[in-house]
């Protein structure tokens, strides 16, 4: 695992990110819970500074990467309502759902001022996300049709890859 200081990774505590991220998540009925620097994060699967999920809350600190908060939010949105109702730490799901989560987090980045998909994909690469084609961007543009179809089938994006503002099962 990397840490934000290893690369120029955009973090939740960077200028303007906390409020923008909280507003984006709120549109989906999710709550961003910011914790102080160094605090233990409830629901983190990988350990701090990675974001955690408990119910409809995404837990982060100022040094939590934006990509991590978006990833955990996307997990919450991509899972079915039954899993969402008991969510704590382990999002579960299968490989296809994990791909859909990655795809959705990239689309969600476009809704954050100063972030956008290209920046998020660079941060994902710098953090160590691994895709068959060697980079997040190559996967997103050339190898993610299954993830896109999953998101469309479950109503999270439309045929034009636009966010619908809904979670799976809504």
C-alpha cells in the first residue's frame, strides 16, 4: 500500500475536496464522515489512510485519497440493497462488481471540481491499482465493457455513460 506522501495523490483534505465530495455523496444518500488526522477509520478494509464504509457512511481523514473515498462510495452504490443494509467494512461482491466499482469511481470523479476522470486514473495508477492492460486508463477505454454493462443493467449509468444519480436497486 502506498501513502499519500509517496506521490502527488489528491486527498480528501486538499483544498475544496471535503465539501465537494460530501455534496456528491449526499446526492446518492451517502454521508461523508471526516475524521481528524491520525484517527482510526471505521470500516476500512485496507487500513488507514484508506476510506472505510459502514452502512451509508464513507469514513475518511484529510490524508485519505479521493480515489479511495470514491471507491468505497462506489462499492456502496453497486451492491444490492440487501448487502447495503448490513454493510460494514467488507463490501463483498464478485470480480465483475469490483470492475463496475472501479468504473463508477472514475465517472464520479468528473463530478468533483479539480478532479475529473483523467486525474483520478493517474492517482489510481500511482497508488497501485492493477489492470490487465497495464494502466487504469487503458482498462477504462479498452477493456471495461463488462463493467459498463453492469452499471447500465443496474441503472447506475445510462447508455451514454452518464450518471443517473441512483444506486443499484433504487
